[in-house]
C-alpha cells in the first residue's frame, strides 16, 4: 500500500487509519469518514449515503471544526410593509410592559426622594459599569434586572425592585412568613435562605440582605440603573409614535377559531361548552406568510401553539446531546472563556439548590437520566447558561439552525 494511503485521516475524528477503513466522498472527492465515526455520530446515515454525499457536503457535519464555523445569516426576503406591520404588532404588545417598568421606576424615585430628603431624578442615579452583553440578576429571587435596582457598594449584591417592594410591605416578616408557610401559600425550599431578620432601616433605606443570603448584611443598598438616562421613557415615546396609526386585528375570544381545520388542530381538553378545547397545531413545512395573523389570533388569547416538524426545514444538523457537548466544551487553555469551560452551574428543581456539574455529566443526563441517592429522578435547570454570546461562539451552526427553524420568525 502506498505510504500516503497509510496516512489518511478521518475528517470527523482526525485519526490516522488505513484506506480500507475509510469511506471516500464521491461528490467533493476530498472528505473521508471512518466507519466508526459514521456509526457513532451519524447513526441514521449509511456508508453508501456518505459515499454519495458526505456530511460535509450535506452541510450537517458535526465534527468540532465544522460546529465552530461561523455562519452568515441571510437577510429576510419578506416584504417591507409586512415586516413593518409585524414590528408594530410587537411594539403594541410590549408597550404595557414598558409602561409598567417606567411606573415602577418612578415609584422607586419617589422612595429615594423621601429617603434623601431632596428631589431625586433619574439623572441623579449612578449608572452601573456593566457590559452590554452582561445579564444582571437579582441575588435574592434570581430574576433578570432590566434597569433600576439596588446594589450593595461593599459586597456588590444586586436586589431587584420587586424584592425591595416586598421588604417594604413586610413580606419577609418572620411572623407573616410563618403564617404563609402554614397556609401553604409559600413553598418552603431547603436551599432558600432564611432572611426573616431583614428589616428596613429607620430612615426607610434598605440594608444589604443578611449574611444567610450570601451578602454582607452590613452596608446600605444604593439605587442604580443599567441604561442611559430616561431610556425607558424614550422607548415608550418611540413605540407610541410607530404604533400611532396601527390597528391590531380584532379577536373574538368567546368562540372557537373558524380558521382551524382538523388538519391543523389538536384536541387538548374535553371541557363541556368549552371554546378552547383544541390547540392550533400547524405543520412548519406548510406555513404561509398569512398564517402569522392566524398565529396571532391564538397567541392573543393566551393559547399555547404547537408547531410540528420544524426540523424538516433544516439541514439535518445533529442535536444529539453528545454532539452538543463536544461543541460546548473548551479544552484549549489559550481560549478565554467564562469559568473553566468544563462545568456549569445548575439548579436542582426539587429543592432549588445551586450546584456545579461537569458539562459532560449534564449532557449525559439527557441520555441516561440522573437519580438521587434515594432513587428519585433528578431534574436540573441551567442557571444563566449558555450566555447568548457563548452559544453563538461555541455552536454558531446550531445557533443559526435554531433561529432559521423558528416558525413565524419575524414575529419573535
């Protein structure tokens, strides 16, 4: 055998192997895959199919190098007027949320004025030095913080306005908290710290939460903002101008949808005289541009929508847990990444304990499941991972395929 033939490598695993153990692509005549990789990473593809057109040619190769290839997203070819109406619809639905955020911030400014004894405006609030891609979460309830929040200058603890409001209303009072637990309205979790000793200061300011929550418990929280001054109000003004002439479609929520046929609906309940026993369940392959209006009519009624066969419109890139694991992990010490690149923080959905787990073990859980020492199934939830930037960096092709597979793309 020729020396060059002895030194051939598999495109997938990069291992040297003999020519007889490789399948050569007849389409590109360059790529080759070993039988072991075909069996392991492309179980639904035969060696004959690989020989006719390899995974690289079919644009679904899941070797690590191909998973990291940057993808240029093609611009939408939808009509500009259609896009404008869809964006106006979105803005109309977002406006109430923006107004609620603005009202909440104004109430907090009133509180701050009372505490300081002098009028306080948004321009008087110090802006945080946070990255545009950084997600700030409340250290108590773990919800995302959109703009205003309170921060401890000593331990950097962040507390959202909702938690501050609950403190003022006595939500954390030990006597009331015990009564709520007895009535069953608050679900006591093993890993939720007891902060019933957390009280307002005599001047109405808020101290840092007790040390039981992981904070210092000694300093006073200061009002901070993430965005530029009056950013929320500017968004409201701009959204009102764009939607001024827009009229949303009328939706009759008292009757069943007349546009739903047996082909695109699925029975989900059997309530007598119910008008929402059937869910809108279209096929992604058959969706047309005007189906967005149909989707909106169900979404406005707060009905779930199930879209079938979304992967039929994609390239066939594997979403197997082990493929995702290979793409997410980072073994190169020269590559800068958040954390060690080998583990993630997760929440145990049973007791909301935060634990650290190896990425490989996490993805293996999808295949083998996880059990606790008592033999009970364990359900884990990723905590703020992966960041949007990491998903685009580590799995750019999966990110692109996920976006392209979204039904009613311009509505999202």
